[in-house]
C-alpha cells in the first residue's frame, strides 16, 4: 500500500494503517488441511462448477439478492463507509480482484455470512455491527473475504443444494442413514472451513488480540471488561481435556448438528496457528500463489489432511482420543482402560480401594 492510502490495482480509499499485503496469495495458504483437500478435489472435477451454476435457477439465490437489495443496507461510500473501507482493504490485502457486494441486515443476533453461486455476497447483521469495535470487525470482514477467496460460497451453496435434494428422497429404505452420513460429513467440512476463514481474518486484521476479542464477544456479549483472553483460552483446554469417555461422546454429539466449531475451540485453534511456522513463513512472504493452484496434487492434499488429523489425535488431551492413540499403539488391557474411562481416567486401581459394602439378606 502506498503512503497516501491508494494503490494501483483498482482498490482506492483503503485505510492508511500499514499492514502486510499478500499479492497473488492462494487460499491454500491459510486453509485448514481438511478444508483444503476437499476444495482441491472439487476444483479438479472438470465442469463441476459449470454444471451446478447452470442449476442455480433451482436455488433461491436470485430471490436472496433481491431481498437484500430491497430490505437491507448496501455498504458503499455513502452508507456504512467505514465498513466499505474495511471491505476494500481486506480485498486489497488478500488480493481479491473483485470486491463482493456487502449488506447490513437488521437482525439483533450477531452473524455474518458469505453466500452465492455466481458471485459471492457478504451479509453482516446489525447485532454484529453493534457488538464489535473497528479492529474486531476488520477481522470478521477478512473472515468473509477469506470465504469468498476460497470459493466456499460456491461450494457451500452446491453442497447445501445436494443435501436438500437428498433429504427429499429420505423416504427410500435406508436412505435416511445415507443422508445423515452425507450431512455429517458436510458439517465437518463446514466447521473446518470456518477455521480457514478465521485464519484469513487474522491475515487481514493482523491483530491476534482483536480476533480473540471478537470471538469472546460472540460467546459472552459486549461485556468485554468482564472477560479475559487467557481465561477464555483456558476454557478451551478444559473443554478438550476434561471429563471421561462419557464427556467425549457428549462432545461429539453436541458438535454434530453445528456448522461452526465452538467459539472457545476457534479461539484456541487460531492462536495455535498464529504461533506456527506456517504462519510465520506466510507473514515473511513465503506462501503458495494462485498461479500454482492448477498444479496442486489431490493425493498430496489428502495426505496432508490425513496427517493433520493423525497429529491432532496424537496430541489431543481428550479421553477418547487418548484411547484411540492407545489402540493404535497396541496398548494392553484396553478393556479395562475403557471401563475405567467411563468412570474417569483418574480412577485409582481397584486393588488400592477399600472393599465395598454389600447388602446382606
């Protein structure tokens, strides 16, 4: 960015605060490995986008565009000018050539989304605008621009359409089980795509504390003076490591219906990525370019995804993940380990416990 806040790529009137820019950056640079592998595979399917964009008439996209145009406020130099500056700045930093339309919609619930088949649309609610300060909002705008750059808006719309179509034939015998498997897999990908977009938000805002504050506010409201980042992250540690196998199962059941990871988990994942070597290399200017996307190997992407999951399992403090690691490592007395797990892994050896009283006839 030049000193006067202008540059030569068509984006003007961007804020003058100096932040690093990433010319030609590929979304692969910040995507979570599981998100990246799915996107690489989809991009390699010749004609996939074309076919489903042709079906976009079956989707309510045109109706949504008209709805936002008629019943929301479109961000521009005349309306919500500071959001317009943030949007253009985010597109400048991530080198997104076309600035997507952005709308502010009246809704007290804090939310933001990036939708659309032909062209992405970014929508933020008044609840979110009222909740976040400027730097926190900058991270959110960057998050949504990250969705646009990754193509999440297109692929999400496609997959939601497929899911909706599949649900209509759920009456077929065993169809419901197959549908639930598809929905579960889609939601798992959705959750990973949100982690990717959080990373994009950090690349745009380049202020980890602002990203953390924004996530805390999504969890606890505007009472920021009553919250603490370190304590919030400690919640994530307690959530991951606490309890026994019963809690592990409940955590899985709780997250299955969600499209977003839990807020404390998002904060912990983002902080972990910000401290990684990958992030430092990216900030130093070493990152994959879009010009290289066509040469990306699907096999390598899936291998990276599998490696990421394996590493997470091995490093996890969750009781169930520990058990999985033990099974993979061939640990002995797994039956006893499971029995103890459902009573807590910290249960003492039965031989060391006093004899239990029994009822007598």
